[in-house]
């Protein structure tokens, strides 16, 4: 039995903030605004995990009105969502994702980002795909006003356990 989940996220870019992507800090003049560490990729992966089992979304599990999550490292959102998935007898098979960011180019960071996402999902690195695109200088990403991420995740029912 398989389930598929999709997640997407966007954060405004601004000065004076760190740019966290997939659990690493990327050197940049502009960072991502947000209540937590504003890690778009971890947020998209969290939503994909929750979505695969129709468990709601990141906003219902980690409300931005809750001081517990102020400045929170977003890999903990992924770990929490993964726990909910495992409790229900499912485990991730693979994840595919894309980050949209005009600058800086992410290619030099992709392997480390893949490692961090793989660690959070307890997956081998070759089951984690992270792609990067620019915004071709159009729209909010292309104008360097925003960073966006999208993720798709496949879950498989484990042989034992689970009530879904
Ligand atoms: Mg977010």
C-alpha cells in the first residue's frame, strides 16, 4: 500500500535574516522571513509527509502563534511529522523536491542539503532528490523577493503495525 504527499512553501526574502535551506545556512545577503527558522524546504517536506496521510498541514501542527516554535529549527518539524507517519505504520520511500531561488546558486550546497533532509527522514541519501531552479528574473522569485520549495514524498505501508 502506497500513499503520496505533496508540500509547497514560500517565504519572503529580507535583509538581516539567515537563509536556512534544507537544514543548512546558505551564505546570502538576503534571508527568509518567518516565525521559525523559515526553512522552506523543510516546511515543504513536512507538509508532504502530513499530506500523504491526510494529517493536516504544518500550520495546524506548529502554529506560528505558538512561542514554542519561535526560531525553531525546522528539521524538528520534519521529525515530528515523520513520527506521526511511523506511528500509523508507514515509512518514506523517496522524496523529490525543487527549490526556487534567484540567487545565490544552490548547486554547491545541494549534496549537503540532501544529506540533512535524508537524516531528518531517516532515508538513504540516494532516496532524496533536491533540485534548484532560478526564477528567470520574473515574478517574486525572479525579483529576489521570495524563496519557494515544493516536495513530493512516497510512503509505503510497513508489513506490521499501523491502524490506517
Ligand atoms: Mg514556511
